[in-house]
C-alpha cells in the first residue's frame, strides 16, 4: 500500500486517514508550513510543527483547532507513526515522516538546504519513499551564497541613499521578508514595512529570531526626508499601486529565485533583481534526495518532468505527483502562457 496517494482534496494517507497540505477542507490536515498554497482554511483539525503555530494562527485564524508537535516528536494515528522534521524553508516549516508496518515515507513540503538563521535548518530524514518539490528543478538554478546577496542589497541601498532615492525591495511577506531583514545590515538606515508584513515580523521576533527594528510605512508622511534614506519592504502586489507612489523618487528591486532569469526581471519592470530563494536549487534538490537514501521519489510542483527524468537516469524509481502547490511562495513573476 502506498502511504500517500493523490486525491481531489490533496495528498492523502490511506491507513492514517489524514491529508498533508490539502487544498480543500478535510477532517484532518497535517501542515508542512504556513504559505497559502500549503495551509488553507476550513479543515476541522490541523497538526503542525510547534514553531509554526504563531504563523498559522495569524494566517488561518486564532481559533483554528491546531495540535502541534516539537521537531522529532512522534504520535501514532490509526497505526501510522507521524513525526515532523525541519525543512529549512520558513519559520515552522516541516517535513512529514510517516511510518507504517516498517515502511517509511517522507513528504518534504517546500525546503531549502542553506541555513539562514530564521528557521531550523533542513534535516535529512532517511526513508524508503521521498516526496520532493521541484520549484527550481532545472540545472540552470544554482544559488550564490546568501551572504553575497545580502551584501549586494546593502550596497544597492547605500547607493540609493547617496542619490537621494528611496529603496523599495519587493519580496514575499512571509519568509522572504524576514530572511532579508535578518541578513542585511540594519544600521544603514531606517527600514519600513508594508502592512501585510508587520504582523509576521512580530511572530518571528516572538519566536526569538533577530530582526532589526522596522516601522509601518503608512506611518511615515509622504515627502518625509526619511524616505530617501529608507529601505522599504513591500509585497509584489504593491508594485504599480497608489501605495508605492508615496515614496516619491525611488529605485526598486525584487528578491526571488526567478530573478536569475533576465527576462523575468524585465517583465517585472524593476531596476534590480536579487537572486534569493527559500527553495532548494538544482544541486540542493539532488543532495537532499541523496541524503534520504530513498529508492523511490515522488516529484511535485515545479519542473517535475526534468527532475523525474534525471532521477530515473540515476537508477531511482521516480514519478510525478499532481498537486496544487506553488501559487504563493516564489511563484513565477509572470503566469505561464
């Protein structure tokens, strides 16, 4: 029996009678992390890693029926032993380990393998079958060390200050924004945030993650000289809005793994692109898969066919899993034609 199968509601564990990151409301949902394409409202009962509780309650509602587990802690449900292990993606992100009658599966959710200080680093988990994402599952995707990216953001910010321009950096509100804050030099100048980000910043701070001081951008009057010294973090949806015009003369940039492709940056219409992703690159995917020791690999959302073909060439039993993931975090800058 396969421990995880695809059903219209999402990825389903038949012996355990629960779902992993369902995209429709179900009775029991195990959640890998709080991004909107993996954590959706309406389910009767949720199970997630303890560090992600604040995020899930902020995004799905304070009163959701949520049970949490510490990383590595296990419970048994209908004979299936379930434990959650760090995925290194965002705060509270987890891989779901399932064991039933000697068979072990791991559903990784989204993950990255470079530690960043804002969440527990990725932990390889040995298994027979590994369910992996493939958001950046093409050989072209190879990330530079994040310290180089943060240094580039710092320099761009300083140059804009010298030119008397505000620095508007587009990034995803949950995960990417906090990772940037944690990694940049906060002493360069004031940092302002969009209203969608400030509550999430506080969840990270409450979890013990260091973030420099930020101010709600809406509290700074239009034309205030402070804006010309500031770094302003904004979600991609704010681009071209009336909200963005309050900053006057500004330079803008976008932080995403998709910025590796010049065409994506042109379509976004931004001045700069910083290649920073919270997903594993091609070498990271292959390393993570190898570390599991899995002989069978199920590949979801992203460049599925390319990764499946490569893994088969390496002698693994690889196949595709159809899912509805990939809509929020690091979604492509332009929808596919």
